[in-house]
């Protein structure tokens, strides 16, 4: 009886139960307060050098803390350009909020303009040991301003190394207008992607092994906005800056 009471208490106080989806809410970030909650999030800083200059994609930005801010219940990741330097922000939940399987929901508003590349994505927590792409990558949302109205959802695996063959491009003429919900439902059998509750892509390879399915382990969340690079560029329209990638909330359900 005592153990049952403690479990119920933890569900209310630590996670809460989502009655509508019948799933357990294990992580919720509403970006309250006036600064980033570093019990949940890490800043990733710099230009990736010396080990991964350009963050592996010839990106132009340097990541800083001052390009990440929290105000009025929203997270702002700002991309800026001065006479010599592009700056932006990147945060992760590595070693703080990691989970295996579940549903991730992020409500966000996209920036616009040629050269920007905001993303909501996840990496396997064993990236330090196995490297990329053996760790696996789940791209819930990528948007490149050079091609308006398109959202990319992609899985990176050892089998697809160097290619984005496990991907879907969804066209939505109003995706730049206001906030939209980007969702990933990750199970041991398949991974589904949704935009505003519309299913846009299901990844379910017939053969699941360490080459095609590196997704049976904990992952962590990344929010960032790159500038230029192999995917976002290479041309960048300097007249668009500053641009803001705005996130309302991040929720994870088991």
C-alpha cells in the first residue's frame, strides 16, 4: 500500500499523467523564468573546432550563450550577423534528460530567410563512444530557409551514412506562419513523425540491426539554429538577420 502511494505521489509531483493521450508525461519544459534551466539543458558553444570545425557540415555560425534567451514563457534562439561573425545558439539535454522510446512534442515558430537552418533533433547518448552515425540520429524537424514551406524529417544510421535516404519532405504553404507542433512517436518497432497531429512519415525498416536501427537505447534532445553549411546554404542572405527560432514547449511522454 505504501509503495502504491509513493508511485502515485511521484506521478503527480514529478511527472504528471496525461489523460488525453493515456501516456505518462516524463519531461516538460515550458521555459518559465528569465533564463535557461541548466538542470535540464546544456549550452553547446563555439564553432566546433578543433575536432569538428563547422560542426561537420561547413556551417558558418559560432554558438554562444547570449544568442539563447528565455522570456515570457518562450525560448528564443537568435541568429545574428555583424561585420565579421555569424552567431547563433544550440542547447541539448545530454546527460540530463535522456530516454529510450516515447513521444516528443515541440511547439515552435520558424525563422525565415536564405541561409538559416533551425532543427529539433536527437542523438544517441553513446555518441562519445560510438561516434556518428553509429549512435543514430532522429531529426524531428529541419527547415532550410532557402527552400520555403518545406519541413524535413530524417533518420541517420550507419546504413545511410553520407546520404539522407531515410527521409520525408513535407510541403506546407503556411509552415512559416505562427507556431506549429512537431511530434515524434518512437517505439521499439517504428518511428512516426507528425506535423500538427498529421502523420507525415513512418520509419520501419524490414531488417533491424545495428546498421539500420541504432534506436534501442537512450537519446537526448537538441534545439539549434545553424547558418549556411552543406544543407542550409551555402549562400546566406545577410539582409535577413536577426532571425529567431522560438520554442513554446518541449514535452516527452512514455
